[in-house]
C-alpha cells in the first residue's frame, strides 16, 4: 500500500530547504493540500509561498502540524525541534525527505537518477533543459533553480523523471532508478560513511538497483567499482575506450567551449556549452548520454546544451556595481571549490575574491587541509563563521582554524550568523575594486551575503554620487 493513499493534508517541516521545495512543488501539483514551516527566511521559502502553498510564520511550533495526515521532514531537523517532537508524539505517519522522493521516483518508468559527489545539479539541469527544450513533457527534481522549469521541480505527463540523487546518509537508496549516472566518487560525508571504501560500496548498491549505468570513465574512484556493477554500463570521458568520448575540445574563453562527442567511436555531434569551466565538458557528455537514452536525438541535444546557462547558485551572477561583479556558487566540498575557483580565475577579472561559508563542523574538521588548499587558489579569501546546520560543534572547529591555513585569508571572531555576514560584506566593500570578481561559496545561506555585498556597494556608490553632486553646486 502506498503511504500517500487517502492522504489529503501534507505538512512539511523545513519546507524552505533546497531539497524540500521541489517535492512541495510536485505534491502540490498532484492536488495535495500542502502546509509548511521553516526557521529561516530564504529566497527558496519566498518561492514556496509564490506557488500558493501555505507557509506558517517563521519558527517551528507544535500547533503547525494540526490537521495534517502525513508529515515530511528534512534530515537537518534536530530531535528536540518542538514541531518534530510534536509530530513524533502525534502518531501521524512521518517520512524523511529522501523517503518521499523515493515514492515519487517510483511513479515513473524512466527515472534518470544523477549521482556523484560533485556536479549532480549541473548534470540534472542539463538533462532537464535538453528534454524540455525538445518539447518532452518530463518531470524533474533538481537541487537548484532552473529557468526552463521555473523552479527546482516540475511534474509532467511522460514516463521520464530526471532526479538528483544524493548519497548523504544513503538517501539515494530510497530511489527507484532506471538509469543511474555516476558523475564521480569522492570522500565526503565521512561523519556517516567513515571511509571512502564505504562510500564506493553504497554507489555500487545504488547502481545495481537500476537497469543501466552511465559512469565517469576518467574518474579513478568510479572506475574502481565498475567490475562490481551487475547491470549494463556505458562510460563517458576523454579516455580511449569510453562509450561517450569528448575530443577536440576548444576552450577559447571562459564562457564558451566547443567539443566533439563520439559514441562508440563514431562522431555523435559537435557540441557547444555556454557556461564557465572545462569540467563542464564531461558534465555535458554525461547529460548527452542520458538524454539520448531518454529519447532525444543529436540535434535536440545540441540545441538544449546551447540554450543552457547553468542552474541557480552555480557560478550565478547576482549583479555588478562600481565595476565589481558579485557571483554565488553552491560548491561546499574542496574538489568543487577547486574546480569552480580555477574556472573563475580564467574569466579575466583583475582579482578573484572567494567568500566561503563552511558547512557542517564535521566536514570542515575532517577536510580542513583540503579546504585550505582549494581556497588558496583565488587572489583573496574571506571565511565566514561555520554553518553547523544539523550538527553541534563537538569538533571544536572554528572559521579561524581554516583561515590560519590560508595565506592572507581573513575571518572575524563574531560567530553570530547575520552579524558575521555584515562584517564580511563590509570588508569586501572596503577592499574590493573595479574589475574584481567576488564569489560567495557554500551550500548554506551564503547567497544572503552576496546580496548584502551588492546592497552595500550600491549604497557606497549612491553616497559618492551625492557627495559629487554636492561638490558641483
């Protein structure tokens, strides 16, 4: 029996989370009455309200669950959260976000599930853009906002569902995949997995739940598990022998890259992408393979990639004031930071500033040296207070511990979230100059700091204009 049978009112604790928003969109479109709550005001929460979903005033209270006959919550909710505790005591059925996503994925005969430590959102967004641009009425679940679907989730009438599949706490094992993409495998979420070998074992288990796998043939960790996968595998990469092989890469500028994509050593298409970073060639190759298996032809794949301009919070430009460009990126693992920062350094700016918000105490402590190495790539680096999210700081780790390992890095002793952002923004406004790129980075709410930097830059520009106007009188 499906737990959704007979349910009318679904309440979502933490509805403003990036993983909850698309689920809320999809359930809402299916006719369920959705209510939700959150502790923080975010752009995503504002987007939820615009769909017509009832969002209770900020804060989580026991009375918010009244009337619900199913409660969905995120892994970030702490056990002592009053709303979560009330839900537990109520006896009303409860599902964690990954469990409801698993149910949603079972609705489709062609669930394309994009996994990997890095690049999931970009590849999922590329596939979605290709298929939607080709007129295919697909459904999608993405960890970032995508213009072509007007958000991060959509429900269509076809049997194809394009879904981001996260390995965190084995959440992807709840899914019902038909095609699995393994973009790469790296050491992350070590507080749960413990070792890289355990992470690899989970990816093997996930791959074997599917009917076909598309795997990165150039990634050492991914390649090391291929002999353990019992379903058909196609590989993508630059290497000879990859089923889908990128070749003749032309990277004339930071935003434009062209390459030939071969399928079984026969030229499939000459493709172009309009997003920064040479790493996106392999993302496009993976997306092309999945789109082809889902019914798109070479011309449709070429057209879809040409119109793709990235997902929200993936080197996303927020604005430019006084010659200073402010962008935001979701990268939160050292490998992601390194790839994005190298791409940013190729864009021709005078200086690149990284404003990084570490996310979770465990990741920061366990990968401290790797973070320091990645954040040494840009010209300047500012570290904000660590966003603990679901964790307590049992590691005794602080922003200053990371900053101390990066030559010239700056951080502030103030640990209050909003006050710390204010200090970081003030520092940027005082020290950045025309021709610089300021890139806020992290998977928490560091994009708030990007907005704050722009606001403060605009105020400085306005104040200067007023002074100059007064002097000319």
